[in-house]
């Protein structure tokens, strides 16, 4: 096992940037014939097994968003003289003081910290000069079909509204200022007042729907929550635009998927975004109906113009470096 990489992470639940990244990484590594790795799903493994697997492997690649666990694994790897790669899937500085310090210390102890955007790289390199930036986006390997229930709901929505917008939220989470990270409430407030637009919300945990239902007496007719298992890229095929209304971010997989499928993207400017995105500061000030009409007039089709970095190839090169 000494010649293998230990990958620690979680597998989906279908919508969630980190788990989707890990799932696609594992499948693409196998498809490319890179078999020098062993994966442990942190949803299922107990602490003793995780410790034993770390002991058995020389190189560990960690995919979690919990700062204290990142620091614990980094400290353990330093004591055991293991080479740790940590992919930080969120933007640096998004936590409070203690958690941000845990992130910094874990990066200091890691062999190679991987971040997802330029803002994070500038901060990470102050703590570890080996810090590097690798995009999170890995194209889907295989995509299942939507259920008849979902396709029926989407077809009905299309028959009643001119434009379908979509967004997603892997769970109901709040930032350090106690604001919704995925900004679902703000989006609903905006779209519910339009006559031509409807909003599709991929909400696999169902937590956002429950939260909104507690805040509102009645759900607007032009809002559709999808809480059963599904592949989000299939939702994009029904949509006229994708909206990323986050207060913090890493490198959104969904944004890159939308660009790949030629779907216009509207995104908050909390971090650097791909050039194809139409950025906004406050969702309250956005007129999505007008913006989409402008996009249609401009014949939006930028999916083929983006030359993506081969994320998996970049990761394989880091693996090979660590195994030397």
C-alpha cells in the first residue's frame, strides 16, 4: 500500500460541490488507468479505520470542508511523516477567527495545499510556499436520467412560464455573518415578483425547502423545489439561465457545468468567476427577465470557447511528485 495514494472524502448525495468533485475524480482516475489510489468514504468509516489507513499509506489526499478535521489530519500526518495534500474547497477567510486559524495551520503542516481561486492562493502561499491552484471542475463521467416525476414538473413549469432559471444548494448553511450561503431566500424574493420567470431549486437535503416554508405562509407558484435524487446537469438542460447567489464560494462546479452546456450564468461577485459570468453584487437589484432577454439577443453560446485546465491531469502530476 506504500505506493498508493489514500483519498479521504465523501461521496454524494447527488448535488454538492465537494462530493461531486470527489466522485468524478475517482471515476476519471480509473478511466485514465491511474489505479495507484485507495479511497475511504468518511461518511462510512470509523475513526480507527481512518487512522489505520493513514498509517498504511505514504501520501494522503484530503477532501473535507471542516477546518478542525483538516488541522487534525494535518497534525497527524506531520507526526507520522506522511505527505498530505489538502484540497480546500471553500474560499479562504470565510470562517470566524478560530476556524480560519485552523485552516492556516493545516495548510502550514500540509505537503501541498490546493486552493480553487486566486484570492485563496494569495493567502495560502503566505503559510505554505507549495500552495497551488487547481480548478474544481471535472466534466461528468456518466449522467443518469431524471425521474418521470421531475420531468413532469419541469414540463408543467415550462408550459406556464417563458423563462426557467435554476440554482442549487447542497444543504442549508450560513456564513460567519449568519446569512444564507446559497442565498435561496433572496432569489425567491426576486423571482416571485416576476411574471415571465420561474425558479428551479435543486435542494437534495430538503433543508432549504423546510426553511423557506417556515418563513413563508405560501410558496409562490413559480418556485419549484426538487428534493429527490437527481443529476443537476440534467436540470441545466431545461433552463434558460443558472444563478449562483452565494455569499462565499470556492470554484463552483455548477458554474462550469452551465458554461459547458451553453447556459448563461449570473453569479454574485464574492470571488473571482469565469469570464462568461454576468456578475452582480446584490440579487435584489437584478432584473433577471431583462438580463435573460439581453442574453438571448446576444446569442449566448460560449461553452466551446472556454479551454479548461485538465484538473485530473494536474492532480495526477501532484500524485506522481508526492510518490517520488
